[in-house]
């Protein structure tokens, strides 16, 4: 595995999941691959779980992790080739990326969409430029359209907790929010579950909030949340703004918040969320504090997902 940008970079999902669970059982079994190597972590947006878990994963492999909040501490980057830089950008990615390549052995980057220009966001220009000009492996810590480390974590968590001899029913359900939220987590989870192929997968969202078909193809898409939740084993709660009416927020959708009453039709479903979560907007206190919630367990698995990915790149 050279880069880790989407599920398309992973030749064997089950193998990567098993590697992650092996690291969970013995975190320090494999320190040699990262000995005397550095990982650069570039953040253009806030991060807590992604940042900390990836640092821990790198250290477990013997790597030194260097974190740079480029949005606060660095120069504003230009990504357009041929740009006349007489505006607010100070440094071109064509100049910065090769320097990162000289400093680090693996480069990780986190960036969000602007949710203003869909074509610009979905072009993933920043990450693609880093791959093109840095000359070293690039790992997405979340991009404008995808969050592959989170999705790998989610598959690890479902695999670990579901031990029955059948496919689990997994429901990704839209939740309300007060502001525009990227489609990254929803896109990525849908993409990974569909390629994984080990679940009966349903997506529930209001009309006008379907994710891009490129990522959801293979899932059943419903606009009735209660119908979607019936007999679910796992319910993944996440908001996303509209792809069709790009960046739009749905008003008056409070009835989409998951509550214990809605879970009555499930198969005592375990409830997932990538965090952070706005309590009593996206998810009720009663669900988050109840026995159905596995959000902390899910978040703890972020370390093992990152460790498995970094190890595969180091050994590749």
C-alpha cells in the first residue's frame, strides 16, 4: 500500500482489519518498521481523536510524529497550477510538498471542504497535489470528501463486536445539525461497507440529502428512518449537508434525532458515531449514556486502524 486516501488503496480489507485487531491485542509487537523514521502530520482543521490516535499509532511502531497546524502556524497555500500569486496565498504547494517529502517518510494531512463549490471540493486538489509533489506516501486524516481512517475503524468495530454466523444489518442514518457538515464520513462509510460486502447495508436520510451515488452504490437508500431501522444490528448516526443542493442544511428535521423509542424496532442495535457529537441535537443523552452506545469503544479503535495502515505503508 503506497497511499491511504480511500478504500481503493486497500487490496484486502479483511486482512487490514485483522492486522488492526492483532495490534490491539499486542500494541508493541512491531516497533522495527518505524525505527528512525518520521511521520509528518499536517492539520488545516481542528482534530482530536484523529490527531492523538495517529500519534499513538506512530509511536507504537517506533516512529517520531511531528505535528504542524498549517492553518494557524504556516503560510497560506496555493494549489492552482499556473496561479499568479498576487493575492492572499503565500506559498505554492509545488514548493512546500517537496520539502515535506525531504523531511518525512510518511505525510498525513487533514483538510475539510469549503462547502461552497462542489466541483472544487470533490476534486481533492490539496491531497492530490501532495501525492504528486511530495514523493512520499500520503495518508488522509480526513479530506474534503472522505475519511478513510474513520471508516476502517468502523469496520474493525463491527467485525470485533458482531460474532453471529450471518451478515449484520448496518444502518447509516442521517441526523440533524445546526450548521453545514461535510459529506466525508457518510461518503466514506458507505464506500467502505459496500466494498467490504459483509453487511446488509441501508442508508436513511431525508429527501434531497442523498449522498453521491458513486459512494452509495450497493446500499439500500430509504427516506423513512423508522423503516430503515427495523431489525438493525448497528446504527451509525451522522449528519451531512446536501450534496444535491450543495452545502444546504435541512431545517425542521429535529424528528430525525435518534432516541431510545426509535431503537425499539432494532435488533438491540449498537449505536455508533464518529464524534464529536452535539448531544440532544444529533443524538439524545439517553442513547449516548445507555447500553446501546459504543461510541467510546469505536473511538478507541482509531489507534489500531491507524497503526495497521502505517505498518502496511512502512512494510510496502
